[in-house]
């Protein structure tokens, strides 16, 4: 029994460490001809239409749209002023089974670029 206990505990520790760490790199980066304000005006209604509850905050050069998640870390869209438009960074946690198709969160962002 003891030889199985140590590898099992190591595996569980690795799984928990993966759940506890927050992603620092964006899962997707998009370039848009829209300003951050125009992008936010487009994407927020799409997220609300998908039964997501976004929270929007803004600064002088950017918009940050946060959609709470019940399962993982919150999903975040950040739109920054860049050149002749904006740059959009998407931070999203995918469940293992849902990596094959874009989520409604990602689709809304892509539709607004």
C-alpha cells in the first residue's frame, strides 16, 4: 500500500499546484483597428448576450473587462491603445474538455476586432 501512496500524493500535489497558479501570459492576443472604447462598446453587449456578467473598468489608455468564473480564475479582456487602433489581450482558463472550440468569451472578442 505504501509504494502507491507516495506517487499518488505527488500526482495530487501537481494537480493542485496547477489549479492554484494564475496565468501570466495571455491565451490570445489580437490587433484591432478600433480604439479600446469602441472595442469595449462592441464586446460588452455580446458577453451579456451570452449570459456572462462582465465588469468594465477603464483608464486613460485602456479598458479591462472581467467575467467572473465559478470554476477557475476570472476571464479577462484588456484592450490597450496602440498605433492606429488597439491591442487586445485575452486571459482565459479553459477546462480540459473545452479546448477544442473557442469559448463564447473568445468568440465575442474575435467578432469585435
